[in-house]
């Protein structure tokens, strides 16, 4: 039964607007007795006080609106017939471990807390009215996600794992940035626009020991992890920072600091990076554009190139594999694909450097 608070009907303790927007089917089902009793009462409304007649007519209008919204969402695929609730876009992303989804609902993670092998080394909520926490919530479509309290612009959390994990999927909820907003990111990977109450999964395949979540929007995220497979090749690698600061180690690789990235990789002209040298690529960069993501990939790619070519480094990939994988990712122009490979190469570059 709807409850009247002043002049606002609610479904239980859920505001009417939310009930109609997110759960019209449940609202209709819960109020079927009200609908029938109101219809019966209207037959005798001539003997009712005017205020009572007005309330009955208002209730009928609200129920009619709920029915119309239910029909519209059913047609658009936002409601699965028979379940009576807004459905997740694709359900669980996969069968691997959901980091936030495996935590009890209403868990509050604080800096220093550990969960599933990962430690929240940093949480910063850019909102003076809220503490620096991440909450685990069940959102309107039934998914369980991690989110920052309130609409927290520019809030971030960093989770560091004791052992590298393979990230196989990301669940995005309510990623609907408005003008001037950027939305949700995980490890510089932007989420798709899901709409205000929609959800979507991104399939990923990268190994990392650090997850960085950033947003200036409401909504929430989760990510799916498992133990990474053994390396395809060796288990050594030197970081971009090493190669940048140890240019004397380049000689055995056959590559020089002044070579352009275009002389090694097939970099699309649209990125404007053809004249960047291998040494300059190791400086890295960042930003929201595809070219910015390509810069991030090329930083990891040059380190992987040098690792694969150096006889003293037992790297996981051959030089040919590094070049072909980087060329394929750059050619897609897809931010998620480019950043996914960057994260994978970065993990291999951090396997442990045997050089002085």
C-alpha cells in the first residue's frame, strides 16, 4: 500500500520518484489491492468527501503512470519480464571473484583496510561533508558495487595487492557524466556511459598489483579478479624508469635513445606522436584523449621493447610479440584496449630487473 506523507506517496520508505523510475513493476504489484479498492470506491464517490475523492483520483493517476513506465522500460529492455525490477545490463561480468561484490553489503572501507588480498592504501573523498571511505552498496538494478559517499567530484581510491592479480572484467553502474564531468575510471580506463541507472561490463585481461579508482560522478564500480597465469616466457623485466635513467644499458638492445617511436611501432598519424623519440616516450603522460592513452601505452611499450631485446633480461615476450601487440592496440583507437595492454606490459616490466 502506498503511504501518504504530506502530499507525497511513497512505496514503503522509498520516495515515489525513485519507486516509479527504478521499480515500477514492484510498485504496481504492491499496490494492486489499492487499485481494486480504489476502483470500487469510485463507484460510490458521490457520497464521499471531496478530499477523499481527490485522493482516490490522484492514486489512480500515479498507478497509471507506473503502468506506463513499466511498459516503456519493458519495451526498452531495462526490465526483465517477470522479475519485477530494473535488471543489470549483463548480470555478473564473469565467474571470477568480484572484489566489492564479495564484501557484505554496507561495508565501509577505510584507508589501511584489507580485502581479498588488496589494501586500500589511499582513499580521498573530495567532499567536505563525507569521510574518506568507500561503501559497498546494492544499487537500484540489484548489483553490488563500490562507491564514494555522496556525489564526490574528483574522489579516488588506490588498492594495492600483495601479489599481482589478473583483472578479467569491470562492472560500471550509473556512469552518466554531465557537462564538465568525466565519469568513472579504473587504472586510467574510462567506463562506458551507462545512463543514470544502467550497468555495463567491460571485458579486460591485464595483470597488476595496483587498482586506482577515480570519479567525479555518482554511480559505482566493481572489478573481477583471479590469480594470473604463469608468464608466457621469462620472469624478468626492467621498468620504464630504469631504462630512462640507465641509458648505458641500451647498447646491447640495438635500439638508441634518439630513435623515433614510428621507426619501431606503427603509430597512427592522428595521435601526433610520430616524431617522439624512444627516450621521450619513457617520460609517459596522461589525459582523457585517445592520444593521451597512446602515450601511456608507448611508455610501457618502449620498456618492454628494450627488455625483450636485451640479452641479459629474460622477458616474458619476444620483440616481435611486443611490436605486434602494441601496433594492434594502437590501431583500434579504443581507449580501453590501449590502456588494457599498457597495464599488461607494465606488469611484465615490473617482474624484476636483473641489470645494474
